[in-house]
C-alpha cells in the first residue's frame, strides 16, 4: 500500500508531429521530454536513480548514460504495451515508497509516424508482438496481423451482445476531437469532426473505421515520481497517487479463448486501485482513458466500473464524456485526436488537470482524476490521482 | 519445391514444437486439438500442461470440425503487405463444438455474409508442400 505516499512531481512533453517527422532519434525525442520533466520538477538528472522505459524504444542504461544519472539503482521495463506507462507509474510508487529508489523517471515516446510504423513492427519481429509465437503461428497466417484487427474482434462481439452502435463509437471520436479543439498542441487542433464525417470514413478493420483509430505520431513525454516527503522541496505542487494497479486478461497471450470475452486486465486492476484509493469511480472529476481505438474507451469505462457492462455505449452518448458531461474523458484529445505517445500523455494531462494548468480545457475544480492504460491483448493499468 | 511453395508470400506458421504438430495434422487434413487425459478438456492453442488440472498427459483428439462463427473483422485496408492483394478479407473466430475457439477464415462467403452464430465446418487449404491451413466453409445447421 502506497496510498498518498508517492506523487508525481514533474512532467515533460515534446511537440507532436507527423510529416516530415521529428528529426530526432527515438532516444533523442524521449531525452528531450525527460529533460523537460526534470526542469518542471526542479530536479537534476543526477538525482534520478530509477528509470522505467517503455518496451522496445530504449533501455534504462542508455537513458541513464545520456542524461547523466550516475546512480541508477532501479530499472525495469513492463511488457504491457500501452498499459506500460500507467503500470510504470504504479511501479515507481512502489519503488520510492519501499526505498528502492528516490526519484523515478518514466519516459516514453517514439517516431510513431516517421519511424518504424506499428504494422511493420508487428509483421517482422515475433519478439515484439503480443502473443509472440502464438500470433505468428495462429493469427498472422490468416491475416490477423495488427492491433485494430485484434480489438475489432472484441468490438464486434460487444456490438452483438449489448447492441453497442457505430454512432456510439463515433461519439467517442467526436468527444476526443472536440477536446482537441481546446488544445493547441493537439495534432487535430483546428480540424473539427461531425458524426457524418465519422460515418463516412472508410473501414480499416470493421467495425473500425479510419476515424476509430488513433493518430500515428512522432512525440514523447515523461514524468517523475518521488515520495511526498521529498516532494516538499521541489518546484511543483505534487499530484498524489491515491491508488494504482495493473492486471492481465486470461489468457493474456491468446485473444480468442477467453471464457469471458470482455474481461481484460483492467477488470481485475480497477477494483484494486479504487480500494487502495478509498474512492469510487463516481468520485472522479475526469478520466484519461487509453484510446487506441474508440471502442476501447467504451470497454474500459465498463471494466473500470464507471458504468456497468453493456452500458458503455449509452455512457458516451449525448456528450457524456465531453467537458461539461458526466465524466470528461481525454481532455487533451487523447490518442485519437491529440497524439499517440503510447499513453504517457494521458498521465501528463491528468497532472495538468490536477494542477489547474489545463487552460481552455480545464475541468473546473478538478480534485480527483483517473488514468488508464491498455495494451497488447488487453493488458490493463489504472491510477487514481488527486491534487 | 512446388510452384505453390515458391509463390506463397504470406506469413507462415513455424513447424516446430507443439505448433508444428498441430499443423502436421492439418497437412493430413485433420483438425485436432489437445485433449487432457487428466480432466478431458480440449485446449487450443497448444500448451504443455492443462491449465485446469495441471496434467501434462494429453492426446491429439480429432475435432468434429463443426463450429459457429463467434466474431470476426473485415480487413479492408491490409496492415501487412502480404495481404494487400486479397482485401477485403475477414479473419474469423470460430467456436468449435469441443468448446475451444480458433482463428481462421470462412472461405466460401464474402465478409458481408458473415453472421455471428453461423454454422461452419472445417476444410483445408494447402498453401505449400509443408503447410496446410485449417479454414472453414458454411455448414447446414
């Protein structure tokens, strides 16, 4: 239990871009975000003694050597895809409260547009695809090769069982796009979206259309976790980690043979996080929900307990997840309309909201916020944060 | 090598270990799943041990070949270059009578004819001398 004993004290983010690309290496762009987080916190690199990098985009040793972290003593990488940043937030809280490290940096980022695209990685490197040899031998020969296709299988089944509609998927896309209009840093700033636009967009992997899919992006972000005691000497008001948890679906390495097809890692993790936090989903003033595709928002709202199974479609309709609605979701525009930076920007945005620094998209008097991660074949992570 | 083996450019399963044994049966045009000798449950994908009873004793049990469509996606834009020429196509999850589910394709209908619950039965598609994939056709109920 680390409730309220650890906090986020620094955040950093690079600009987001597509064409022609960041012009930096994937390590370089992450280092830029890491330096911004150090500056934000008022920390020197030498004080960072824990680093938890995202899978496949750089090792802790390289971060430490590049930044000048001479006393690296806690390093690990969670292999949970997009659930890694929030899972690493939890692990950082465990590390600083146990004494394994004093200041833990969680960097993440990539040249997701100009570099090796997601689909190419999935096609060529068995070690980097969820499921590994299972995907290679039982999915890829049949043309199931990439994330929108895996998750489309879940989305289709949800539509069948619960009557979830394309318009409800569209409501998620529209909410994210609406929020992006209030965020000058978002890739889709200045590009509003209508339901007609959404429904007219071509299918990629049905039921997913182009506008159900997040925007491939070059960009990076980072955050720093330490104890509440150490935070007192730092520049920013801390954002407290009330509770955090991570979980795996079962089986985690194979997507088709799940007794409950909709049970994901978050189904297990969310009750643990809320129990530790001592609050319920209804207490959240906002949520940053990992939105690789629209349906994953609906699914996670259900599995995290913001509504019951099957009610996620109705939950997101009629402005339910827009600013001013019952639960503002992804106030920065999310992966769908701000940028796909592997979910780490969801943490950054939660911190901004709880510091009251979100500008035109600020949730009034935001006190408690939830952030989730989703990755691989349904790995989940969640943190409950407060100001 | 046959013409087929040279021209087939899509991802292929490895033929090693238990995965290889599964595909060896497919090459003989038989769909078989592991059946636990401890508790009698079928399992897929192949694994060394039964997750229900921890028995490591099992046999390759011949499937009835019958199942129903559980879910699917119609891939309109290929996300792997080898499938670009065959879009649209639909990876389908089939729920077998034995209780296991299998990712495959239904080869005798278009994606927009697919329905959840549609009865299907196994067939086999030889893609090279070494590899035959289990695929499905529509079946009478």
